[in-house]
C-alpha cells in the first residue's frame, strides 16, 4: 500500500510516497481503511525537526496523528463488531505523536477509535478528534462569560472554527486575530464580532480583552498577553509562529493556563462530546482544503505559507 514518509528532517520536499506493507492489527488494535488523514500544523513542525525535546521522532517516519475511515480488521482483545464501522481514530497515545496516518491503511489503538454518528461526513468528523476536543477543553478552562471580550489568535485555523461560534453563542464578544483579508472574512462568517490583522505591526494598539485563546505563540502571543486585562486569563496552547508564548514580563494579575494534557479518559469523553455536537448540528467546522495523498508535499507547503483556512485533509 502507499504511505507518505519523512525521509529526513527538512522542508516539504522531504515527504515521499513509498510502498509499505499493509498493517496488521496487533493486540488491542484495529486497522482502519483511511479515507481521510488530518494534516496538523504540528506535522509540518515535526517534519522540519522542531520539537525534538518534546517528541522522540527520528526519520524515516510516517506522519499523521488522526484518520477517518472504515474499520477493516481487529486484533486480539478488540470487539469484532467494530469491523465495518465508520470511525475516526488517533494513531498514538494521548500527548504523544506516533504518526502513521498518512497512509492508505493505519493500525491504531482501539482506545483511540470513535464511531462516527450517522449523517456526519468522515472528513468533518475528523475535525472533532483533536480540534473539537481541544476547543471544548479550552472553553471550559477559559471560563468566558457573557459580557467579556475574548481574543482568538490563529482565528481562521481549524481550532478557530470551533472556538469562535461557541464563544459567540455564550454571549462573549469575540475578537478574531488572523493574517490577511480572506482569513478575517472567514472569522466574521464564523461569528466573530471584531477582527484584527496581526500582519500589521500595530494590530494590538487600543485593544483590551478579558481572555485570550492563543494558538499562535511567539511575538503575537506576547502582544496578546500584554492586552489581557487585570483579572483575565491567557490560554496558550499553540506555537504556529514557531514557538510558544514566552511573556517578556510575568504579571500577577493575569492567570496563565498552559497546554492541556488530558488523561486518556478525559480525552475520550471530550472527543465523544465533540462528535455529539456535530451530530446535533450545533457546530460546523471548516474543512478548508483537501489534497490527494500523493500531494502531501503541497499540503505542507500550503500550511507553511499560511494559505490554508480551517482543516486540511489528505485523501488516500
């Protein structure tokens, strides 16, 4: 079968399509026939060699932390009723990155397999796996209430398409920060009340917010931290700029909330809740672009060039 492999750390060109043996389901595993593989910004970072202090990866490896498809087989200790079911699945333990999703089939832990509700497209359901569960966790930890102002950075990304509608529905005033007119327009369509373009050096001038949901990090995250009101909360969960937010000066009047690291049971519950929101049509996450499996290089290049909105998928 075909898979996409990182042959060595570097730019998108280090991704190559290779023929590999079809996986077999081991003890506690299922094999999924992959119809869609999610492409995370994290994938592009790990491919480049970033984050080796957090993730023990050495080339060659097959990237991809999540897949959607149909269960083809199960290993020992797994209920045979999973065979034939439409599912989404993570490819490794919570808080790790085992990869393996950029392929026509993937062997995944049965504990990371979730049935997709009837009527929900597989590609849309895949957005619940990491983005939906993370958004739910961040919303609960951020505690935004009616009348407050919330800033969402990387607002046109896949996580923003969950956060903005949910925050708006609570009565929170949503300020969406993104780069370029197309992404700002998408944030408005998602329900943002105000938008700011952080490609402008003065983007934060005059802004004040009560809570920040920061998926960007770096200088943008530091600026967002600086405009958080006294008594506010700053949730830093992403490093799309290349590094996490490191405040130039700590503040006693702002609560800093770091990366959420749920235990497996928490993550499973959050994912099921995100899928239920999809089934009940309470949320419509953005699948902004798809690429054939053979064009994984183009998918990574588009993400790194900031040309994407919402979720990016590979379609084997």
